[in-house]
C-alpha cells in the first residue's frame, strides 16, 4: 500500500510541476507581449 501511495504522490507532484511550468510559460508570454 505504501508503494502505491508513494507512486500516487510522485504522480501528483509531477502534475503540480507541470501546472506550475505551464503557468510560468503563460506568464512569460503575457509579459513579453506587453
């Protein structure tokens, strides 16, 4: 059970990192377009 919980947590972290990265990219493109 612990192993699958760890995998799930790692997956959630990857999702979080992806979300943050895409948010930063969007922010950069908005800043550059001004």
